[in-house]
C-alpha cells in the first residue's frame, strides 16, 4: 500500500464550525497571540489563559467532524494514511483516523506546568480546568498546547513520517507557522503534493496540484482522482 501523509491545519475544521486563525473572522483577529498563546502570557495571567482554553474546549463539545475528516478515514482502505495535524481539536480522532500526530498539542489534555511529562487526558465531557487543579506533584495544570516560542517536540517524528510519503496531501493550512510549514521540504523529490484550500498557498515545490475547494468537497475530489488514477 502506498503511504499517504496528510498535513492538516485549521481549515479542515472550519466547516465543523471552528474558526481558523488567519482568515478574516479568524481567532487571531479577535485575540492577540501575545495575550493568549505564549508562556509569558501564561505567567502573566493564568486565570485568563485557563478560561480561554476552557472556552475552546467547550466549543469542541458542540462540533462534529465534517467530510474532510471522515474522507481521510475512508482513504485508509486505499492507503496507509498518516495524519500530521497542527490542530489542537480532536476531530480526526472522533472521525476515526488511526494514525494522528499532533504537532501543536491537544485541547483535551492538560499537563503539569512544572513537569512536562505529567500529561493528563480530561474526561470526555469535562471542559473546565480551574486555577488550583494540580498535578500529582502539586503544580498547577496548564493546557497541553505548544505556545509560540516553545519547542515543538513532535517535529522530528513528523519529519521522519513526511520523508516516507508516497503522496503528500495538505489541507487547510496557510503554512505560515514554522517548523510545521517546513515539513514540505522533507518529501522526496518526485512525490506529488496535493493541496486542498480555497485560497492560494505558496509552496515552493514542483508537482503541486491545487484543489481549490473547501475541505469536504476537496477531499471528495481527491478521493475521486486517486481512485481514477489507481
Ligand atoms: P491558518 O488560519 O493560518 O490557515 C487556515 C487555512 O485554511 C487558510 O489557508 C485558509 O484559506 C484555509 N481554509 C479556510 N476555510 C477552509 C475550508 N473550508 N477548507 C479548507 N481550507 C480552508 O491556520 P493554520 O495554518 O492551521 O498554532 O495555522 C497554523 C498554526 O497557527 C496553528 O496550529 C496555531 C496557529 O497560531 C498554534 O497555536 C501554535
């Protein structure tokens, strides 16, 4: 079976009702990164950040995977599929994909602010974390999110997976944020790259096929194209 590596970003969850970051109604239009997505912000106001991520988690309980996520599960009949996602939502998991790597962390997990290896999965219906909720060693729990300026621990593993791709499929990311955006440079030279995004995204490679559509329609078209070419 060929290995299909899929790099996803906020755009794949847009049709589920989660806004992206950099579109006109995006999260970074409403909040400043420095206020809610850096370690300094956390030290500045832990209550504000705890509340911000509680709201993001609450929203997760109200949304469902769309055909963009579900189509990637169906593709497992045709390919070995590895998903590398920049998203912190759990919609790939809920759709049923079997191999998912989260580059930027996971909303449904929290960890000790002191001991980063102490990571806890929240119960499925619990979205609220409070100041005073502690790890087993007595330190405050923080969101299990990679904030700006923090290392991206999974990037090495993601690069390894990308090197093994026979096809790379990129869905719904503006490729503005590194090191995630640099993963496209790890694909072997002749590997075709499919891009599903309603807008243009700069990718400095040959063999890029742009399906200029939203995630659901775009994944449908990708499935049709690969079935025809097989
Ligand atoms: P962006 O908001 O930067 O980009 C979203 C992309 O999705 C854009 O290219 C849109 O055109 C596209 N898009 C919008 N609607 C779509 C749809 N229905 N179907 C398909 N694509 C659609 O989001 P990301 O590239 O994911 O990091 O952002 C990368 C990182 O920046 C995030 O993981 C987050 C953010 O700050 C952290 O928080 C560390």
